[in-house]
C-alpha cells in the first residue's frame, strides 16, 4: 500500500580499507529500516555513495566534485573507519574527513563508526603510516568533538546504524512538527487545543496475525521450509498521529503469553499506520491474553484494552 513520505539522504563514506561487506550491511540496515519504520515515520532514507552515485565531471578537484554532487545535498552522514584515514585531497587529510567537515559545517548530523574487531597487525610501512594518521585524527579532531561508536561484530554495526537512523528520523519529525505549529506575532508557539465529539475518537488497536515465512532448512544447505509465525499488529485507527505507543499482555497468575515479552515503545505512528512485532509462543505459554495499549496525542494519554488469542 502506498503512503506519503519525506526523503532523507544519508551519505555513506569510508576509506578504501573498509570491507565491502560493511558498506553493504549499512545499506541493508537502511533498507530494512525503510520497510519496518518508513510508513510509521512517513520517511524514506536513501543511502548515497560516490562509487554508485557520483557521475563523471571536469573542472575541479575530484573530492570537490563529489561534494557538489553528493555531500552538499545529503541530509546526514555515516562515516566508517577501520585502519586507514585515506588519501589527502589537498584540502583535508582524506576524502572521508573532508566529507565529514562539509556536513558538520552545514549543521548536518554525522555518525562516526570505527571497526574495533580483532585482526592481524599491519606490517607494511604504508599501513603503519595510515594507522598513525588515523590515530592522530581521532585524538586531535574526532574524539574532542564527537561521540565515536566502535563495533566488533556486524550485529553491533547494524545496531549503531539503526539507532542513528531512528534518532535522526525522530528529530526530523520534530522539526516538521515545530515548523507547522502556528505562532504568535512575536514568534512564540501557539498552543492548539483539540476537541472531540463523544464517540468520535478512534483507538490504537492490537491484533494477532499468523504469517508463513520461508526459512533455511536446518537439515539442508540449500532448501528452505515454511514456518508459521505469530505476530502482534498494533494499528493506529485514531485518524491522526499518536506518540509513545506502548503495550503489554496481562494473563492470569502463573501463565505466560509471550516467552520473550520485550516490546519497545513506538515513538511515532502516523494516521492509519501499523507496527508489527514477532510473538514467541511455545507449549508452555497460554494462547489467550488481555492486551493493554497506551499512547499519547495532543489531548493527553489514552488506553485501550482488548482480548487477543494466538
């Protein structure tokens, strides 16, 4: 189903020693975020990289041309480092460093992520010199001005990228909301009161769905098998945007509905949007529970309850 969406462009930058797998992982995380959260936030995040999106041009430094084509139009940046700082551009010690500075000078957010995974020490002179330059840049420029996040696994890298995208998407939503809020003649925000007729208010409604997914067959290296999975779907049927959506399942003493039972708060749900969470049911769990959903909007906090059966 189609939906209206704003677009955020994120420049993904890295020196040449960062593995291609890490760059592809960042793109997969962004694509996954678009699928799971894009409709909820009303935002689509598009990754940019010079190898895929820069076009041939003439008349300036190569990095300056990349800046014109990509860096200056990006809304935010993700910079990945491993052991090398990169090649001097004539203006900055590397292309990635120059791109970071262009974004920062324009007031745009940048996440700097460093690969701290164990690996054999570098023995060639160029590699040792590059590590020294990277160390100096981090000590004199990056650490005093930025919160650098390290990662030793692909899972940690995925979590850092996901957290950064979530934070910037939420702040982008807040800027849109602030810009659209009416103001007094002296520029102060006007408080808008929202009135509702009796019976007019909709609710945030949960339900349980059964989905069939193809997963890898543990007994075969090539085959997949169909697996039935329960998911809880939280639907915003209020007719407007809601915030801080949280929910829980209540069961009788001694019973468990979901073996995991760790549900995050949904920061924002646009009108008519849905959020999905996997439910882990086993033989030891009950299939009947009371689901309590709580959310906020301009009229305060609200709660709805419904009995769900898996």
